[in-house]
């Protein structure tokens, strides 16, 4: 509390040395603020949205809030002088902003991207041009284990043919002997998605390993792994502490992905852990991670989390703790209804979006749960994103003997829709392509695919109004999202 009061008394000064690219890039929305002011801004955001449920703990910031991203993704293009440039897409466009060094990206990764940019000229590799469909190199993806020191480089190309690939790999390794594996990913589709379906290993094992909270995890090119390992450990330590594990609990890890937090819980005192994940590849990685760590009190299932919880409730099974870490769009009505029916004693909700968290907490509180603690963590300094972990408990109430009545009419249910919600589609497109798409564009593409749009976004109140049409690159990105969510 003393630290929070100290922050509140500090003048909300501007950042004296902001990134010179932040206005063009758009990735760091709070770069104009000093770091103490950023933390103050995020604290007030969480208090405004969640303070009605419980007192909010002081946000946990970083001691050194720079170069924390362990994953760097660079796009390539030619500038007006026909020089090869690399960097990030300007917000809501596919215009590449040249970046030599980013204040939040891993410095080793930035150096590797710079070396590849120079080697492309030596090996006569042209950047891919989305308009003409010509060129070879589309993106470069670099992942680095901050603890292990292992480094993965993924060359994303439009063709499986990589000229002089052996010499190229040799030259890259000579410049950066810290690289432990190099892959080529082939993406020859007219899409905004970064990675394609086909990949081959050019050097090393094809993956890296990283340590987190006492466990070792295998990271592949396509697998999800938290991008800020320092704050991830803070976040997960808090989540496990809130779970209050004694060695007797059955813990269910919903949205378990590659099993990260579930495996940590299994190693730190849970009786046994059940992980549920819809993505089959992620479940395969989770099982491999369990074997790698010698953890035997965990079981992973490839299933929809809502259906799985509902089936457990119908069969009279129970769990003591549910860990849930949904995407930015939050959970949905079907999952939350199944969660309430299963009636765990504790719910530990990890959220990367306090707005959807607010909505979901409304649902759970109306269903009889009480918020016991709210802890914000600054996972992404200099951006407007904030992570929050919340503990909910039934207390002494046996919810199976209590009738809970509440009106859905009083709640904002716009985020609960059949299949993927508009917000889930927007979040997926933004994360994988850097593009921002509107509900209007999503509804247009859903109509093209013969899907129910839910709301008539295509119609205007004016009879002669002109409706903007979805650009081709955004249509491709939306279609990829619909395929990912198995809607088409």
C-alpha cells in the first residue's frame, strides 16, 4: 500500500526519452508517459472496471521495463530506394515501419534480424511483395529463452526453395553462434497470416526449451508461450498462491494450451491436474512437456472446455479449483454456465483484458461466487494492456443447495455469441496479422461464407448510404480466423 500511495503522490510526468517510432508503429500506446505514470494509469483502469467487486491490490510493475519480449516478428519490404528494410506493420496497415532496435524487443533478436537483412542482399533474396506476389522472404520470427539462452530463427518464405540455404545458414550461424535452431516455414498463400502450414528444419532440433517456475517447456515455431517471462513468473506465482494448494485438490486447467500453468500447479502441490484444450497440437505439446518434466499427476484432454465441464457436472464429478486463462475476448456464456454447474470451491481467473473480465465477473458473482482478491500485473510495459489475476470463492456456501436467480437482461451479453464472437475474431486477426478489422467487415465476410451475422451490420439507417467494402488483405485475415475457429 505504501508503494501505491507513493505512486499516487508522484507527478504524472511525460517520458523524457520516448521511442522515436511509437507514433508510427502504434505498438506502444503509452510510450509518451514515464513508467511510474503508466503504472498509475493501469492501476486506475483496473480499479475503475473491477473496484466494485473488491479492493484492487497495487499493480506489480517491472524493475527494468525494456527489452522484455522474448519473441520478435519482423516483416520485410523494399523502401522507395529499393533498399531492404525490416520492422513492424504500422497500425491498421501493411506498411512496414523500419526498425533497427525496439525498446521492448529482445536485443539479441533485433541483432539477428538486422544480420538477416544484410545477408538477404548478399544472397540476392528479395522481400515478398503482397501486391505482385513476387519475392521470397515474408517474415522472420525469432524466439529466445531468457533462462536457457537457446535461440530459434524461423525464415518465413513464399517458396520452399531457399537459394544457397546451406551457405546462408552457415553465414547466419557464424554471425550469431548463440542460435540453436533454424527453420524455414513456407507460406505461399495470399494471406495476412504470418506462418504457413509447411515447415522444415534447416539446423538444430527444430525447437527450443525454456525454464519457467521450476519447469522446462518445449517451444516450437507455432506454439504459444508468454512473451514476457519475467512477469509471467510473477503472474503464475500469484495464481498458484491464490489457489492455496495443499496436495489434496483436483485442479482443472481450462484453456490449458501447452499446459504451462497446469504443469506448474501439478509440481507445486496439486493432488492431480486436468488440462483441457481444443487445439490438438497444443495438447500434444502439453503431453510432451509433462513427460519432459517427469510430472505424472496431470491428464490432458483434447476437448472444448465448456462441453468438458458440463459433462463432468452431469456425471456428478467435482473439482476443487479451476484455473482459467481465456483469450482477450474473455470467456463465453456457455463455458461460464458449465463452470457454475461444476461448482468448484475456487476459481482463479487470469485475464489479459479487464473489460471482458468485468463482464465475466458479473456473471460469476450473480451466480453466487465472491471475489476475494484482485491482483494486476504489468505484463506489457509501454502498451495499454494489463494482466489481472482474480480469486473467486464460494466461501461456506454449498451452491448445489442454493437457488441463484438473476436476470440476463441486466447483463451485457453482446460478447456471448454462437461460435467465435466478433471480439474473438478481431483479437485473433490483430494478434496474427497486426490488422484491425471492424464488425462491419467481419459481418460482410461471414455473409459471403453463408454464416449468420447475428446483427445486421451491413445496413445503414440512410437509404442511400455507401457501405465500405472489406479490403482483400483483411478479408483473407478474417477468413483465416473463421477457419481457425472452425466456422468454415
